[in-house]
């Protein structure tokens, strides 16, 4: 690592950017994200199947175009785009084109039909899907000092923090609009994650879609329920850890999805979205255990996976931001 290696102080946005995506960054590691934490994609193939059904509904709304794009933002090692293309019916698969957008190098064994890109392709027709991307878009953090002033939080490579200059300009305006921090003695120590870079990143991703739907899925909160001390944390080998910007761990913070939303967007929980896409945690009928025990075991396993994907207090509480582009809202019954 460079930059803060000599003990220098930087904002969390700059420090995180290097720690995650620099030459020795966390996301450059060969094991990939799946080696450290479990997303909905890794939890069950049911997730990719549900996203494939969403892509088919986009296809239907678009009138079955000759080429149907699926753009997987922050693709990791291409697990989601691979699963989605595999789940499509032949008629749709024959027109589908997969794109994986990821800063890390292309995996050697990835299907050659999937295009590996650093940035989303421009002007596509189809579905852009960002699963746990925005929570890793680096941002700065503000904290209220003893005098009630909102100041930037600075950090060294070892994770030590101190307060810097007052938050001003566009960042201050963002806080006023989306995450107000009250002044005065009781507010000392309150923190907010300045989500302006995420708003811009999402707007840019949406702008890359010519016609179709853009969907962001992430840990999320909305106005009126912002966490008073923020959500910045680290992950390493499947466990929470201190967020230390030295490349040794993931660094993440929940997303203010309502701030990202553009006109016409819809917000819902993963629980509601997946149930609308046919993912149910209901147990199979016990009679199946008698008539076809193997099928019963398979159905029971799928029900357990569906329950994990839709669980309250877990993955089911994730936020889904659905942003139609150049077409009416995509049907989710």
C-alpha cells in the first residue's frame, strides 16, 4: 500500500479507494469476495434464477428485442451473470448478452461469451443489476465535534481516526438534504456517511442503459431511519472486523438508497421483490416425502435457501432500487 503508509491522514473516501481497489487492494485478491463474505448470489442459485425471471420481465416489457443485455455490476468472479444466463429459457438465452463489470482481472474459466469490462457498456437494452456494489463505492464520513460542528473524519492506514476540517460545499448540502446532523451538545459524536459519490455512481450507471431497467440491491436505510453513528465496518474471512484501510479487509457502509433514487424509481425490500419473482420459503407438502423422498429432500433444501434469501433481520431486509429507463415500470406482481 502507498499514500498513508507513512502515517499520513486522509479522508475515508481516499483511504478506502486505495485499500479496496489499489494495486494491492482487497478486491484484487485471487480468492475474490466469496472468500470473505456471503452475498445473496453465493447463498443460493435461487437468487440468480429470480434475477433471470426479472430479466425476462424486462424482455417482455421491451417487446423482445433482438439483443437483450444483462449487465452485472461489481461482478466479483462472474457468479451472478453466469447463473442468470444459465437460468434463461433457450429462446431468451439466444438473444441474451452478458456483461461483467469489475475492476479485478477476468477469471480464467469464465464463459467466453461473457464480456469483462471495467465500466458498464453504453446504450444497452436490457437489465443492469448491481448487487452489493454501492456499499463499496467509497465515501467520506462526517462527525459532530464537541462544539456541534460537522467535521470530516480522517484516518491513517492503521485505522486510527481524528477529526479534520468542517464539512462544506456540496457535501454539506448533501448532509442537509439527506442525513442532517443536529448541532448542539447532545449531538457530539454523531456520524453520517456522505453518500454523494454513490448518488453520482448510480446516476452514471443508469445513464449507461439505453432502454430497460437498472436495479441496485444493497444494505440500505432511508430518511427517518438513519443510524446515528453510521454503519462503517470491515469484513474478513466471513466475520465483522474493524474497518482498517490497509487492504486486509473489505470496507463497507450501508447505502442511503432513497438519496440515489432518480425520478420514477421504486424502493422495496428484497423479501417483497423475491417473493414477487417466485422465491418462497414455504415447506414442500409432507405427502411428497412418501411419494418421492428424493424430490422432497431437494424441495426442502430449496425452501431453506429461499428462507435465507427472504429472512427478516437478514438478507430479506436488503433494499431493492428499481429504476426504469425509457419504459414503464417493469411488472412485479
